[in-house]
C-alpha cells in the first residue's frame, strides 16, 4: 500500500487517538513537572453564621500576578515524583539505612502510599492473570465436551460475569460477601467463626478482590480458548488417538500447543486490564485495605483539594509501569513482525 | 404504603408550585444560570427552586461535584455560574480564585437575606449560606432505658453505655459511626481531635500539629469505640451507618443533623426502632468543654469568570432558591436546619442547635485544611486496623500532609 | 474432539466433568439469580442486615408490602427517578460509539494489514500502549479543555472520547482479522483497475462481517460498561446508566432508596443478557474466524 493511501485510510483513527489519547498524555506530563505557585498567605477576619474568626487565606491579588506571569505554575522538575506521595526516594533510602532485615525494610515500604498501591496492583495483576487463564481453559475444555444442546446454555451463562459492567459485578459480589450476606455467612460457617468478616481484614479483602478479578475475567479467557478449540486440527487429534495417546496427552501435546498463541493474547489483554484495576476497589469500598494505582489517582482528583500535579505524576508512573509490563510482549511482537515482513 | 407514595407525590407537586410561585418573583431579565453542587435533599430543593426561575437554567447536583466544580468554573466564560459549597469545599474555589465577591449584588438585591447568612472572607462576602449542619448524638431511647442509663453527654459515657448494652445481651455492636476510610474517618478524627482541645496546625502557619497528645488521645478513643462497632466499620459511610441503625443493630451513634429527619422514615424499618429513635446534642470527650464535633454551613457562590448580567441572574435565581416562602412547606422544613428567615426549627433540628449553642468549633476554613483532611483519611486506617501505633499513624499523616502541602506551595 | 470423543468417555470422567461444569455454572450465574431475586425485596431484606435468610423469604418485605415480593425498587428507579432516560442515553452512546468506532476502525485496521511498512509496527505498539493506559489518567487531562470549550457534559463529547479510547483495541482486532483475509483478493481487484478504496469496498467489505461483528460487540460492551469516562464527563441530565447507578448508591439523596440501585443494576444487565443470547454465536465464531489469531 502506498504511503499516501495508507495515510487517508489511517487518518481518522489516528486523529481520534492523537486528540484524545496522545494530547492528554502530553498535558499530564506537563502537569506532573509543574506545581502550583507558592501560596502567599494573609491573615483575615472571616465571618459566617457561627460568628467571626481570624483565619489564614490565600492572597488572591498577589497570586493573580504570579499566575499571569507563569500560568503553568512553578517548575518542580522531578520533585513531585520523588516526594513521599510517590517514589519517596529519601524515605526509601532512610528505611534502607535504618532497617536491618528485608522484612523490616518492606514493612517500612508498606507504610508509603505509592508502594502500597503498587504492591496491591502487582499482586492483583500477577495472581489474577494465571488463575483466570487456567480457569478459563478448564471451562473451555469442559464446555466443549458437553452435548450440543447444553453447550449453548453453558456458553451463555459462562459469558455473564464478563459482560456485566465491572462496577455492577463488583457491587453484586460486595453485597453478597457482607458478613450477613449469603456468601459472607457461608464463609463464616465454613470457617466456623461467626464473627468472621471478609471486609474487615486486609488479607481477606485482597483475596475477595482477586476472586472477583478471576470471576469477572475468566469468561474472556474461556471464550477465546473455546473459539480456539473449534480450530484444533481434527486429523492431528485423530492420529494422536490412533497412536494411543491418553486424553491428558492429547490435551498436553495437541490442544495446548495449538492454543499457545491465544494464551499470549489473553495474558496480554488481562495484564493490561488488571494493571489498571479500579472499579472493584470502588465497588468493594476497599480503600482502607487496598489501593490500586488507578484508585490512587482518583483519590488525588476527588479530595477536598484537588492535587492535579500529584495525580499527573502517579499517572505518568503508571504509564511507565505499563510499558515495563508490556516490554516482553513488545519484543516478541517485533520479532513476529520482522519474521512476517521478510 | 401506597398512601405514603401519594403523600410524597403531593409534596413534590407542592414543591413544584412553590418553586413556580417563587419563579414569578425572580426578577431576572436575561442571563444564564448553571448550578453545580452536592446532591442531598436540601440542596435538591434549593436547586429545583432556582432552576424554576427561567427556561434553560440547568443544575448538575452530584456527589462528585468537587471533582468538577473548580474545572467547571475556571474557563472563561465559566460553565457553572454558581457552585453550592460547604465551609470545607469553598476553600478550593477560593484557592483557585474562581468565585466573585457578592457585596455589590447584596447591596442591590440583598433584601430577604439575613446578615448571618453572609460568609465574609477578608471583608468581602463570598457566599450566602442557607443551612447549618453538625454531627451529634442519635440514640435509641428504649434501649438506653432498658439498661437504665441516661443519654450520654460524653464519649466516656458512650463507651460505658455500649458496654452495658453489650453486657445485657441486647446488641452485639451497639455503637455506630461513619468510620469509612477516607473522608469520613478523617472527619471523625477531626471531631474527636478538636474535642480533645487539639488544633490541626501550629498557630498562624501551615505546619501540621496533629502528632500531639490530643491526637493520640483522640485516636485511642476512636479505637475504643470501634471495639463496639460492626467489624466492617472501615467500609461504613453515613449511609451504611444509618442502615445499621434502621435495622436495629446499633443504639448510639454520632450522626449528621441533616440526616436525622429522614433516618427512620424509610420502608420496612421495625416499629421499635421508629419509636425508640431520639436525638440529642453532641458529646464532649476527655473532660473538655468543647463538644467533639464541628459546625458546618452550606451555601452558594457566584462564579468570577462570567458576565455581570449572568452573575446578577445567578444571584437572583439562587436567592429565589432560598426564598423564605419555601419555609411554608413542612417537607422542606424538616430537610435541614435552615438559616433562612421564617424557618422554625423542627424536632429534628435540636441536635444541630445544641451543637451551635454549646460552642462547637466551625470546620476550619483554611486553604490547606483539605490536604490535611485527605492525609488523615488515607493514613489513619492503618491504625484503626491495629497495624501500627497511634504515634506512627499520626507521624505518617504529618509526613503525607507535608509532602502534599509542599507540592501545592503551602510549605517550602 | 466432540464427535469421536463423547461415547468413549469413561463414566468417572463424565461425572467429573459434569460436577466441574455444575460448579462453574453456579459460580458464574448464581450472583445474578440472587440479585434478581433480591431486587424484589426491601432494603433490609436484600442486605439481610438482621438475618441472611430474610433475603430468601423476605420477612420485612412481607411486613411492609403484604407480600414477599415488591416492585417498589423498580417503581422508584423508573418512575420516580426516571431511569429510562439514562437507558435511552446509554442506547444513544452505544449505537454511536459502535458505528463511528467500526467505521474509522475498519479503515485503519485494513490499512495496517495491507501496508507492510515498518511504521505499521510502531503504530500497533503505540496503539497497544494506549490500550493499556488507565482511563482515569486521561480523564483529568480532558476536564480543563472540555470546560474551556464548553463541550463538557454532553453525549457527543462522551461518544468521541469513548470512540478514541476504544480505537486501539478495535485496530488490533481488525488488523489481525484483515491479515487473515488473503491479500490476493484485493490485489487481484487492483490489477483489474480498482483503486485501493474500491478494492476495499467491493472485495473486502462483503467478507469482513464476522470479524467486524465480533469487534463491534466488544466496542459495544466497552461503551455500555464504561464507568470512569461517563461519570467524569457527563452532567446530571445526560448520565448513562452506569454513572446513574453509582449516583444512586454513593449518595445521601437516595437514603433508604438503595433498592433503586439494585433494581437499576438488574435492569441494566437485562439488555446484555439479550445481546449475548442473540450474538453468542458471533462472539465465538468471530473469534474463531481469526480475530484472535494475531
């Protein structure tokens, strides 16, 4: 295809992505290296329904001239990235010097909000993804072996957790795992502990969130693998049967190799989606126990005072995280692509 | 129940007509009105009455209003011509300089607005308040009677009552509280901290001052109370706390005055809860005189980046939104503790009035208080779960606050 | 596998399979049945704050409404709160997002699959990176600009943003789908004198529907399920269903009306059920036809 033709075909989609994805990223990067000007504070007498008090306010006139001179704010460089709310370089160095075991060091790290969010995000991503792939694969194989009539019905129900909006799915589960909800009761009955509450302890909240993650995403793996199973070459399978391969061996040596590229595809999509996990944390009201990078950004944007620079810095760090996470896949795709075009 | 529906519908219709009636008197010739604000019933009433002043006036009342009000008023012309705020959230608008002084509009159209409704900052009127709010005691009179106790006036008595109720086997978790991690938890700390005589900042500076004896004692009291709460307390916002009360699972709690009126009117609330429901003033703590609560107002502002005609129209529409004629409606009267002329306190208002009369401290209207609130909300959950000491949690709060305050230019 | 395998399976394996499928069925479907059942109760029963069996038998519902089932939640959501308006908004948003997104996506995906130049790789990689971005990070970048231009709050704004956010995935799906359509087809047409666009129109469009439908379904789900963009960009009057449900819940306004949210949740899932019922085969066969091979 000629470059010129390519351009016209590609222009609309490129324009959409440029305007609504690339530009915001640039503006976020700018925001993250600039901070609001140093506030000029003055004492003032403030009155209201409850009487008068002397309080501190921002001197608007003075600030106005400052803002007019430099509308982006004060250049902060990487200061916001390294402060305690983000990478906390000095706190980490301090913890490294003063702690004598790795355990103590990590518990100090766990006290820093960014690392706490990072820890949950990574745990969630790397626990959910393999589990949901395995579950999805097992369900695909099982459903594929069902009778034709039941099959359609099972596919339908298997897809449900994936298609419901994440927020709704999370809410539905959250209502059920309440200590008096049906699942909460079941768990506490099984654990033989009537006061057990899934929402009250950090490990249990993490487990609940991960279970939700597997539940809601396994159907995606299922449907992709199921589609893949329809294309397993029959003759290979039959010849394997002729050679006396057991069922397990058929799966192990014929089906799994055939589906391997799909596993990469599912893993890729799920790593990306799980890395930006947000809705379950909101739905489960889990902020006391688990913050993800996305919910961390959201809470910066939604407080009594917006912290735009802080949110922007976290966003940029998340983008870098995504790039690192995807780098193996990128390298692979590059090889594939070169292999194909030569 | 069907009757109740009809009554509700009637009230809504009535609301509509009063709004219409006010509409004729708005006196707006031209201009644009667009409102952003929180979404609780009293604000819905004000918003509806203001929007009724003219065709094409819009309102956007949402719980996420703080995520959009600054952005929505920064443009020129601003998308929103008015934001409905509280003493905590006006600070963000002041800091960004997006609202205008109202003195000239007050001089021109200020009749019917009480002097005490005017929020004056540095000599200029920046907002017009229409309601007051405070957290105070809500309790089950029947349960306290059963254990032979008077309604508590201090948090220490509250603990004793909780123990008595639990010991008598009436309730397992008799104490309620909006302790959800984040904004709510921080607010409960603010109450307790101020009640203990603490102050959030070193006098006259933006330096944090919470890692003090008062801070530790406040946290310890919160921890002691949480032992009598539902184990999920860190997920309970005021909605969930009220639901517990309605279900008859809690007997004593510190709750917002604005929520008291409707607390037991929902469907399916057991009769003994409806009958036993009672409210009283806020409690003190640690032998202090100042109640462990904060006073709040809600009011409206006018955007800076709009034409004077739009500002005038907005002022008039919002004035109609808080017209004294609204106070003739029984339904509206119970929605809040109104500061509007002609309001006669209903029974649901006694708690807020008691809070104001007992010398409670208004929520600090400082430019950096929001950052402190956020830091408290994020860092105290660890202590409440028993993962770290009170001192450590408060040190974390100060560190988190300091980082945020430096970033926003309040500290260097 | 099926044709030759079914009959010869040993009984133990069969039983094992059935048990596994049964458990999965319960895990996948039970939460929905439970919620549908509960949506006809009052709040105290649904959240079973007193006793979990209330959620099944609806004791408080019976005490209040004289029957263990009530339509109060649905009545409140649809009549009092006019949830149907949000449903219409969702419909508008979804239809527009799917149409626009597929139109520009097929053109782009086709171009990527037929170019073979080195920059295609980089476009794909950039698209992949864009796909992975947390949306909440982007939204904070939009707000000031949208407010400046006075386009904040309207459905078209949300539609354009959702289309853009949706493009990376659409491009990837369609790119790999077009790769699976032999290049000889359109090249032959071009030898016969067609331009690239004519070749696309007359040769490719007639055979691309399986992949496009599958991609369209995923676009639809993205638009339908989106929470963060619609919450932050739409104003109160233009809300779609998901932000409206969030508003029902996290708020004091609906104090005692949480059942509106539950009823709304159930109502919002029904169209998805129907969608899957009709398009189940397309989801699977579209994926089989090659959309996921890349």
